[in-house]
C-alpha cells in the first residue's frame, strides 16, 4: 500500500501545480447535478450527493456554486443530461487504467479518451478488460492530525470499515461500497467530516514502473483528467522510493 500512497502524493503535488479552478469547479458541478437528479436533493438522504459536496468543498468550491448546481438539477427545467460511462485500457508498461466520465456526447468523449491513450503509448480496451484487477471500495480521507494511527484504526473498526491505512500524509479508511453511508456517518460522529469521501477503484495488485514509464503514465493521466468529461482516473502503477526521488527532483 506504500506505493499507492506514493502515487497519491505525486498526483497531489502535480494537482496543486496544475489545477485550473474553473475546470475543477465544472467537474464538481457536473457530479453534483447528476447526484441530485438521480436521488434526493437533500444530501442527508443522498449519499452520492453528500460525497460530491464534500469533494467540492475540499477544493474550496463556494457554497453558492454548490447550491446553484443542486437547483439547476432539480428545478424542473430542461438542462444538461449527462450519461455515466466507464472506459478501461492499458497505459505504458501494461499499466491498467480506469476512466470514469460524465458526458452529454458519448461519441466525442470516446474519441477524446481513445486519442489520449494512443498519444501516450496506451490503448483503450473494452469495458471489463481491466476492471477485474480493481476492487470497488468506499474511501474516506482524513489529515494526519485527525487522530493517531491507532486511534484512526479503532475509529474505522468501530464504524464498520474494512481497513485503515495511515502514513505521514494522512489516513485512508476503506469500506465496502454497500456500507458507505453507515461508515461515513459513524466516522463523522467520531472524527468530523473527512477531507474526501468517495467510491473509488482500488488496485488489487500494483505494477512497478521506472522513471521513464512513470513520467509517460503521469502525462496520460494528466491528459485524461484535463478532459472536461472525465471525472476520475484510477491506475495500478507503483513507484519505488528511488523513482519517486527522481520524479520529485
């Protein structure tokens, strides 16, 4: 799991450097609208909407923007209709990649995602071609100072979670997707609202890559995440401490 943490740290640093505020807010708006349309507009009764709002707040999206997105979704007027699509494929070195998108034009998104894979040494596969290598899990992120590792583990067990991973960068509590709402409520009661709460794809095993391949993979992920229709990207590559130092230099 150390590799997963290293990958998260790399992406966090890159994200902090590369984020474009308007693009990030647009992605959150889209997720909030979809969540509000398919469930109740009240986050207390809609786990997906609540998770989307937590994610938006973690990126400092203003409260007014969040409320407008919910009103747009539930106002009854004709508006954007987004389709949820999952793409799967391979990047350089046989690294598995899952892409989640919300789109109003399936053909456009498929073409752009396929192009990103091709330009960065990968290839887009069929749905299910790599999904079996990942587990669908609920994840809750807390800062390192939220609790001690033992304290966080105790809180996770008490909340009904399956696992808790702690390091210097923070804590990740993992649960079964079916238990997402119950675990979230229990964790919030014990520790407060998490920095992030979402359903994610977690690799069952990871692939070690060298600095060159890691650089290309990161460029692929950046290209995918820069697409307005793409909401999330998951991969199963891992880098050693030595490679991490090279990438951070």
